[in-house]
């Protein structure tokens, strides 16, 4: 597959000349190589060399897609959805919710492609002011839900760690038990008057019995764990 050569618009260095060059893209969709970003942002803020927009160093991130407009759309969408954060349950009808989603898509498309930018920004700002309390409430709701999901994931991870620890302890206990039975069998073979066949049979039976008890013990531990949850 052919790899498209990309050139930094400031220093004109290409990925052909410098394959290890990292291209960074900012929220306005314009990219620079990492060297130029460091050179431009000697101070905390600077202007985009392409469009003149005031930016911070943090506005730049590694370009994820070949087309920088895709990265720009992701940034724009993420920013818009912080404020346009209503859900279907917040609307009286599905039609109203779909109209809301269509409005979001129009805003994202305009800001991504430079269409009616000032008018669109003014519309977004008006929405922010009008729905300020609702926006904050929805952000808080989302934060609580994210925290709940994170707690659930953490609990599941901890349960998996506990399960592995229990399994490891059972395995160690069974290994120790087998070694103990084996050693007793060897001792008895040396000092007992019984035949080797009888000694081995007796200890094999004991090993089977203890293994069964160990398995039952693990089942009980698992049952107790599930009951406590």
C-alpha cells in the first residue's frame, strides 16, 4: 500500500525526509511537526501559523488520522457534546430528540468545515447561557454514572484478583498435600510389613479423598464470596 507523504507547513520537512517525524494537530485542524510546535510555543500561548487562532501548547496532540479534518471533527464534537449533553429521556418525543441530534451534527459540520463559523459559535454560546443549569446538572449526572461504572470495573478486577489468589492457594495446598501423602507412602513402604501394592493402593485412596475435600472447600469459598456480593 502506498503511504502518502506529509509535509509540515512551517518547516517543510516531510515524512519522506524524516520518517520518525511526529505530526501534531490542533483544535482548528491545522498540523505542525513536533519540532515546530516546540519552537512556536516558547511561551504558554501562541497563534496557529495557518489561521492565526490563539492556542495553548495543550491544544496540540499527535495526529491520529491521515486526514487532519477527522482529528478536528473529533475535537469539535467532544467540545460540543460537553454542552449539548441532553439525552433521549429529556425530551417529550423521539422527533424532538432527533431534531436535537440533527442540530448537533449541523454545528459539528459547520465548525469542522469552516461554514458560518461565527454564526454557529454565537448559536452555541446562546445555548450555553440559556441551558447553563441543565448543562451542569447533566455533567454531574454523567460524572456520577462514570464513577459508578469505574467502581464496578474496579470491583470486578478485585474479584478476579481474589479468585486467582484463592485458586493459587488451593493449588499450593493440594501440591503440599500430594507431597505429604507421597512422602508418607515412601516411609511406609520402607517400614511396613504390607505389600507394596497394598500400601500404594491405600495412599492412592487417601490422595483421592483429600483432593475431593480440597475441591469441596474451594466450592464453599466461591459460594460464600458470591453470597456476600
